[in-house]
C-alpha cells in the first residue's frame, strides 16, 4: 500500500494497525449469513468509498455536513470555553479531517489523534493537516476504533476529548450507540468529554432526498461497498446486478440503505458461495435520527450527561458536549 510520507513533517506520525483481512472476511461472511443479509458499513470506506462520501457531503440535498460545519464554525469559541484548551483531541473515523479544522484554532489541542481504517486516505489527510497547522502534534492511527488500538498507542498526557461529528452515532442501533458511548468513559476519564454531532428528526421529504440524490452519488457510494468486498474477500460481486435503495423508516426513526439483487445469482465470497434471490435485500446502513430529548436520554443511560447543545436555526442538526456526571 502506498502511503503519503508523513515522516516528512516533524509534527506528524502515522501508526498502521489496519485490521487483518482474515478478520474482515469472517465479519463479511457472518453478515451475509444473516437473514436478512447485511454488510457492516465500515466496509464502505476504502479509498474510493471515502472519496465518494466526500462528494456526498457537497451535494445540495445532503444537509448534515454543511449544517454541522456552520454550527461548529459559529460556536467555536463557545465550544472551546466549555471543552477547554490544550487537551488531547481524539477523532474516530476522521476522514479528511475537514470539520476539526473549524475548531483547532479555538481549542488549540496539545495533540490531535485522528483514527480511520483507510490507511492511504488517513495518511494523506494527516499529512495535509500537519502541513496547514505546523504547531499541531498529529498522531494518526490506522485502526478500527472499536478494536484494541489503545493497547498499541501511547496517548499524550492531558484532558481527553473525543470528537465524533457527522452523526456517525446514528449508524448504530440504540443499544449499540449506548454501548459505544458507555465505552468512551474509560477512554476520556472523569474529567474528559465527548463533542458529538447528532442528526435530528425532520420531514421525511428532506430525509429521503438526502439519501437519494439526483446525481446518483449516494447510489454509487452504496454500490462501491461491493467493490470493497471484492478486494478484501476475493469476491466476485457484479455491481450492475444490484441497485441502490434508501428510505426513511418512520417506526424506527431511521434512514435505511439497502442493495437489491436484480436477479437470482450466486456470488463467491472468500471461496464460499452465497445465494441471492431476485429482489433480495442486503442491508448496508442505518442512520437513526434523534430529538434533543431522546439523545439526552440515550447519553444518560450510557453514564454521560449533556452539558451543552448547539443547533442551527432550522433545527436540522445538533452538536452536544457530554461529560461524566460528578
């Protein structure tokens, strides 16, 4: 794998703990053996998937990114006054590190730890960030955030704040989201915090349009997961034999994304034949939407307390700072 030479910058380091392919294959086969079939959304983010998602964030229908960025930009000093300065800022699923740029001057962290499972994309992003912010200590870690990455990484001393934008928490079902938030408590410690973006409940028309854009970028992003699976598991998915489907599930307050098999077919995944019936769905992603009250309740059940929330005027999106109750 070709990586950008982050070592060219004294303030940037790169640590590769990318999950082994054998673990990924087991995960894929487990999901495809479920009824209904599913693919873990973490497989979206190979280099091509990461590029496509960045294009999604620029689409006119896709409100979350621009709305959250506006919230962060307009409230950066207020956020810093609550979060504190000179801490250790940890960002799981950091992508191109775009949103953290809006906070760095205000927070001025002693260290920034971006984590992502796409090694090449992470290395390039960390190097660019370190170039732009020469004073910032960037310690990039290619790893699955839910894995044992901390066992191999020496974090700098200081108050720890997890930055989790983009409503990524919405990709988890409520039980998993609760477990994730609860699991952050040992990482941040008694004095640490979590700065998290959460998408809010709104019109179904707005939601459905955001995940079915006119240019078909979201469809390409969804289908690209099959290309990622082909590379990881030596599979032979044909992308033109599946179609993109996304809709808002009112009962569960979530957007669902699926890939629909266009015909009856057998796909080999790591040497294992997997049968798909015509019209059969592969569930690839959920995106849960919360009210301010329901998210505060979720955080509380995970042992965290909302200390402050920021929203846009249209109540489309929210950013919260969570702390451990005294």
